[in-house]
């Protein structure tokens, strides 16, 4: 992004006196080229965003815009009440789901990308890990739902090993971890792709120098690979967190209603149900705003920590 | 040096690879299981005889042809639209000089940061109150469903992509100015330059963007579920298949669902495998810039 901005600045002075006439005509052409996109953003981005903000502060049940009423912070105080269900368990579930799947997917993808980088047929392995990204969430959700059944693949393996069957999706203790694992499984492929590209950009000579100094593989991984992989790793962490905090398609497919008893209910799903099951636009929009702020805070926190760490090591 | 300890690397990658492929294998195998073979203990991966009954049932109960048609219409329309609008806007931001360019570019970057769930409710209400659609008057009132009863409702909210504009712009910046200048001296207008000089050269990035959009739309679920909940004629493959599963006895229908999923996954898998090189590059490009 910094390169993009610097080229913008470097090109600006080119509009010298001789070119000024053309500048005018180019401006008209440019806005014609941009018109469809700008019109779209007005209707499907700016307008809905403002509408979402208004809704979060209003009391409105039906579809008639005439009955919309200003409610102040009431929706927020309803949503954030500690004896309600939104903060606990729903927001807590959201964080557990996001943290859990990001941790699993990051550790998994670093390990896999590091190993793939040492093998031949790298393209084949990357495509293999990328398969879940190509499949629809309906396929992923249903296949795993099937594998989690009492007579499914995973319990079949457990039984072979002499363990008892587990009701992965029916037992409130297991349901959230069960869907978290699926989300992590589905997002490893994208992370592996970005991390292998990051690994390729680490110069071979660093490893050679370390080897001359007698470092073992373990130390090289911690002292060379991980620090130099940090930009790609940060990108993976931030995008996966943003994805994990707002994703609920998988949970709709696997549990239908966020059950058993809210055990797998997450904030974006609760917003969806409040809005489209109960028509509580105001409450739902307040939930959306709260989740938006949570995502923003977590993203900024990661950037801040990354920058602090960067200053320490360099 | 990097090739040291490959046995350990092979072990990790192969074990992980099995975990990646097993669910898909289970999906395909279950779709061939005959009556009374699914959902019985002990679990068996392979079907006793490869039965095609589930595929027949999928075609009968699912109206697969209609779902397929809707999926194709929506996916193709959105992909074409995103390609055209992104390359137009990308060209303006990369190669034309005009007041407000930096501001608009920054705005495009900012659009990518708004999470989709935030816009879900208001966008639905906007579609519902769309002026002059579905019996609505000029102010969007009085009608029955507005735009939500038309396939347009599934297409319109995805017709422009901030990410697409960004990707195109980044690629077009590196095209040589001299060539565009030469065309201008020969008397070509901006439209002709875009159409005849710039577009042919953006082929690789256009394939990348087209593929990402195609796969994303083919698999789109939440918005389509919402819009088609009042009008089943608008269902696409993922939504139609999922609804079959939730209504009937799961042990009986799951194998049929699996058959439907195999059919719906094959086209996108084929497209991905043919163009995977471009997809990989697109993800990397968007990740590291």
C-alpha cells in the first residue's frame, strides 16, 4: 500500500502546463470509467452502512419506515446486559471460536508450509490443502456433520481404538470445539498458500550461514524462519481473525440453530436470527455494531503488538 | 540445506493431506451407499455395492436442473460484471490523471474493510423497498417483496468488488505508458485505449479475478439463503441441497445430500484445477501487497 501511495504522489506533478488541457478531458473520462463502481458503492455500501448505524439507535419492528423511532442507547444496553445471552455465552463463544480456529489453523499451516517447502511436488501439496477452500460451506458442514455422527467416520475410529462414542454435535461440552476444528480445517489451505510464498522469499544464504555456525534445524526455525516470516504470518493472523469472528455459515449448516442450547451460537448468527427470525432490526443492528467494534479492536491490537515487536527485534 | 529431515516433512505433509482428503472421500463414498447402508454401526468407509440410487433421488427430489440454472446465471452475471467494472475503475485509477484520484483509491481500499455481516440487514431492507420493483411505488413503498422476488436480488449486491478494483489497479500500474501514449497520438479515445490496448494485456489478472469471483459466487450461501427463504424459485445449488437435508429424516436423506454435493462441487473443482496456477497467484498477490 505504501508503494501505491508513493506512485500516486510521483505521478501527480506530471500534469504540467502543456498537459493541462488533456488533464481536463482525462478527468471526464476517468469519472465515466469509475461511474458504475461509485454508483454501486453509494447504493450498496455507503447507504446500507449509514442505515445500519441509524437502525442500531432506533426502535423498529415492522417494514413500514414511518414507524421507525429513535431509541438512543437502549438497544446497546439491552444487548450488553450481563444477565442476557449476548455477552455470555454468545460473545464468549464468538471469541473462543475465533481464537481456537485461528490458533489451530496458524500452528497447522506454519508446520505444513514449513514442511512443504522442503519437498518436491510442492504445487500438488498446496492444491491438496487448498481443496476445502474451493468447496461450498454446505459441503464442508454436511460432510463433517456426517463424520461426527454416532455411526460416522470419527466415532468409527474412536471405537476401533477402544474408546466410547462421543456425541460431538449433541453434547454441549463438545459442540463448540467440534465446529471450531472444522473451521480451522477449512482455513488451513489459504494460510499455507500465503506462508509458502513467504518462506520462498527468505534468502537461502541465511540458512547456509547458520549451518556454518553450527545451528540445528530447530534453532534455525525459531531464529531465522519465524522472524523473517512475520509479515506473511501477520497477514494470515489478521485475515483469519476477521474471518473467524464474523463467520456463521458453517454453524448454520452444522447446527441449524446454534444449539444445543446456544452452545455454538456466535454473535453474527445471533444478529441474523434476531433480524430475520424475530424482525428485531434495532437489537440485531446493535449486535452487528458491537461485533464490528470487537473486530476493529482485535485487528488494531494485533497491528500494535506486531509493530512493537518489530521495533524490539530490529 | 532446506531438504534436510525430509522424512519428517513427508510424515507431516502426508498425515495432514490424509486429514484434508478424508472428508471428501467420505462424501463421495457415502453418495454411493445403498438403502440401509448409511448410518449403521459399525462404520464402513466403502459402500457394499456402488449404487446410483442417491444420484437418481437427487435429480428427482431436488430439481437439480433448476438449482443448477440459477447457480449458473448468478455466478456468470456476477463474474462478468466484476471483471468489467473492476477493469474500468482499475484503468482510471492506474492510468488517468484527475482530481480526487488519491481520495477515491483510498476509499476503495476502505471498502474492503467493512465486514459483510454489517451490511446484511440494511441491504436486505433496501432490496425490499427498492423503488418501482415488485409493485413498489417511486418511494419504494406499498409493494410485495420489492426486488427480493427476482434473481437480480442475488446478483446486484455483488456486481462490483473493491478487491477486484484494487487487484486490477495494481496490475495496470505496471503497463508501459508509452504504448498508451502512442495510441493517443494515433487518435484513439480513452474508451478505445481501454478496450483495445489495455484489456488484452490484463488477461492473466483477469483470469485470477474471474476465478476468485466465480468460486466465491458458486459457493455463496448466507445472502442466497436469506433472499430465497420467501421465494424457493430463487434457490441456488448450496441452498437447495441444504434445505433438503434439514426437512427430512437425516439418515435417509444424508446420502442423497452427498450425491447432490458431489454434483455441485464437480464444476467448481474442474474450473479450479484447470486454472489453479492463477488462483494461487491471486491469493499470494492479494496477501503480500
